[in-house]
């Protein structure tokens, strides 16, 4: 296991449910990311946080709502999802600074199924 | 916008043999990073190897090495002496330089099968 954890690992929800995904990093990094991984498609960047401020939102539907209360924790709040939102959601973190090489460390992901 | 293309959805190699995974990318930047990540079944994505675009020397990490051709925008991964534990999805990724918080751009991945 790397220093990035995600809970839950699996989630099944109905389209009217509200749920949250949690990510925690123990690496002392200051940047955190949400990616969506669907079958046969490249990883899609969803959100980027730098020093707890959102710096990028890649045209993600409003039914996905991120939250970064501190540099170690990242949440993805889900509501009124669609079946096509079923995917593996990956959290990643990285250090900031020119020596960081932009190397990102990934969590194990949450496998989301929307019924 | 940057794009990353992996043209081999699946590759198969005999154990102990050598295999090369292909990756091409498109960018207008001169300074950037390239990565190969490995994602074993039901396990976390981990970094295999990294290349800085300003370095001409190809990166190596034990059995893993890259062939970085900057002018051709090509970044292939060579795995020598393949082992059963190398079986996984391999993703090529592009990252900007500068030290800020920037997402990586990934290819679709190559599924590597190791035949015993």
C-alpha cells in the first residue's frame, strides 16, 4: 500500500442517493486530485486542489462536488448520479515545487456502481 | 491540449523475454515529464519510471528502461527478463513541468500478459 488511502473501496448506490468518497494522504503532499477511470478510456482528470484551494475543474457535472478541508483529506460528494457515472474513482497526491517532478501517488480507488 | 496515445491495447510475452510497450504524445511544450505507471489487477497504480524531457539520457530502473525520442514525441517502455508479477495494465502519462499542481494526461493503457 502507498501512503494514499481511499474509502470505501466499493460503493453501490441508487440514482437518488447521496454518498461521499474519502481520500487521505500520509505523504505530506500539498496537491490532491480526483480522476475517473472508465473501461476502455484514459483516466480523466476531474478536480485539482493545491494548498486546499481548487485550481482546476474539468467541466465535471455538478452532481460531483469536491471538498478539501485540509491538505491531507479530499472528499468527493455524490448526488443524483447516473448509471454512466459508474467507474473507478482514483485519488492522487503530489508534492509541490520544482523538485517534485509532478510525480503523483495514487490510492487504490473506489469502485462505484450506480443502479 | 496534450494527448497521449498507446496504440497497443494488449501485449503478450513469454516469461524471461523482453517486451516493448509503445507510447506517443503531442505537446507544444519543450519542458515536461513523461511517466509509465503500472496498475496490477485490483491493486494500486504505481510509478514504474519517469523521464524528464530536458534530459537526453534514457531513464532506467532495474529491468525497466525507456526509449525517449523527443523529436518524434515517442516514449516506449522496455521490460527485460519479464516476470509473472509484471502482468498489469501499463499507462503512459504526460505531465507539465513547473512544480505546480497539474493533472497528468494519460493514454488508454496497454494490458500486458506474461505467459509462463
